[in-house]
């Protein structure tokens, strides 16, 4: 009989995510060959729990035997261990995204409450893992970002400068900078230190400005405003105001580029909307007609919606009239 849900994959996420949060993965990465007693002692953790978890991780292919103890498999190291600051990220790295998925799984357990009340229950802000949340954006296949940059430049033509609004660790701003476009990363004060650490020496080539994009944007004028994966966090009123704010920060002829899931076009839209239901106050997945209405109200013309070949998301593009 074929199961509706692959429960082993759920177990795998929870076990690996729990081991990451507890420090088990990093402890073995730092001391390959350590046995359960050494790992437990180093973490100040329970020996029985460490033994059980280490054996479970070995059965999942995360750990392997090394002398009298354990070591990470090469596959696990590529997927779970961050390289030193400034070193290139392996495209396989999914450490932060797994931790983010673990937090999402915890949030999904609140769905009965959300269905009954239309909002998630009050949550302890201290539980939010800002580092994993923002670094998730920088993980994954670099070809996805390369395609976004190519599509933006093909639509805009020559770009004198760009602003990456809510750009997390600045991976998109860096991709534009590497194409010769002066780039500004704009995000909250707590995020920018993460961006500097993530980018390493490359951070010196990007201007970083702190602020709250739901209240104001730097005046610019910029040639391109990029809004990547932020429209789904907010409701239509906030998104429309942000688009208008972006228009005010652009030079005549400037371009806006919004990357997100569009309801009619992304196969992930319906499931992702549930994620926003449990994670945000009024976020969601918005329709093409919503984006067109927001852009046209802000004065953008030639609005286009492009399906990206390397992801399930779309790119919404518009330009202001030239002077």
C-alpha cells in the first residue's frame, strides 16, 4: 500500500533539525572520531540521549563510524556545515533552510488554533531564530539568483544602481554588484551584521543601509528596486504601500522587480499560503491581478510577469515612464 504521507521524511527532518539545534552536528564536525561520551561531555548533554541520536544520525547517513566514535559523512558536511566566513557556500548547503523548516513545522502544529481564530497564537519572540531565517535566503542553487539578475537586466537594460529591499544576507545585491551595478542592501539593523558575516570581504563592495521598509526607503534615486520574497509576508495594503515607496525611490525610467510566488502560476502557491497563514498576521500568496494593480497605481508601466525556470517563483517587472 502506498502511504499518503512519507513519515520517514518527517522523522528525518525532525531528527536532523533537532541535532543541529542541540549542537550535535557541529560537535562531531569539530572533533571527528569523538564517541558518544565525549560528545555528551563537550555539550553538557545527557549521555543516553546523545547515544540514541548519534546512532539515529548514522542510520540516516549523516554520521559514519570513525575509530571508536563518529564522523560526518562527506554528504552531510556539504549540506549541514557552514564554511568559514568569506569562503564560498557549497550549492548543497541547506543548514539554515532545514532549521527554518523545523521552525515552520512547529508553527504548523498551531493550525487548529489558526483555523479557529484566524490568526496564530501569541509566540515568544525569543524563539525566533533570526540567523537561520535570513541565512536561508542565501542558501541554494546560485543559478537561481543568476537567472533573476539576467531577467532583471534584460528587462531594464542599463542599470546605474540598485537597491535590494529586505535583502537579508545580501546575496542578490552581491550578484548585481558582480555584474558592475552599484548595489545597496536595505534591511533592519539586526540583519545587517548577519549580512556582513555572510558576505565576508565582499561586503565592502555593497552599501548597507539600515531601516524598516514598511515605513521608509532611502531616497535614491536608484535605477532598480528589487523586492525578493517579501510580498508574501504582508497583506495587500502594506504591499501596495511598499510598491509606491519603491516608485518614489527610483529615477525616471527606473524598474521594480518583485520575486515571489504568484497564485495562478506557481505550483507551490496553495501550500505556501498555508505557511503564511500560520507564520504571519496577514501575509499570503497574491494574484497576478494584485501585483498589476499595485504597480499601475504606483505609476509603473509595461508590467510583465515572468515564470522563472530554476524555481517555482515568478518575477514581476515594471518600469516608470522616462523623464
